[in-house]
């Protein structure tokens, strides 16, 4: 099988197309969650922390103190941006919660799976006849 025909077979499978649609929708969903976090949730977190923006939480590795992240960035100082890391954790939990709600909502419309008990089929007439012959030969 040639590389091109193998690729055509791979790409024509339904799972690949479903995955592509999922990635595209996931990217758009990520933008929505980023806006939700930045524009709605983080202002409340900032209010609760006394007006401190998590994005401004950083540690300058040169040991000096800077007024804000932009000042440290302008000075070309290496920084550990733990505030941005905390922001990413908040994003993750929001996305995970939204995906949980979507899956929970989608499962309402799924039909419950019916468990079918597999019953051994009854022996055929030929099998019954062979069993009778076997039993007769054993009883001799």
C-alpha cells in the first residue's frame, strides 16, 4: 500500500474528521473561557485580593523590585510569573467544569444501553440424537 493511499484511507475515517471539528470548537471555546476568566471572574478575584491583579504577581530574578510586570519586562529582566501560572490554573478549572456540564447535559439525551443476556442456544435435533447415542454407548 502506497503512502498516499494509506493517508487517504486514514483521513477518510470518521474519527479524524470528528477530531478536527473538536479541535476547532475547542479553540473557539478556549477564547470564550479566556474572556470569561479575564473579563468577569478575575476582576472579582482582584477585588477580593485588594485590587491586586494576578497577572502582576511575579518574581524578578535579578533581585531588584519593579513597580509592575511591564517595568520588569522593559528592563529585560528574567521573571518567574507565578501570577500567570495561577491564572492558567483558574482557566483549567473553568474549562474542566464547563466540559463536565456539557457532558452531563449530553448524557441526558443518550439512550440507556440495554444489557442483553446471552443465552446458550438449545441443542439441535442432531446434537440431541448424538447425545442419546453417546449416553447409550456409555451405559453398556
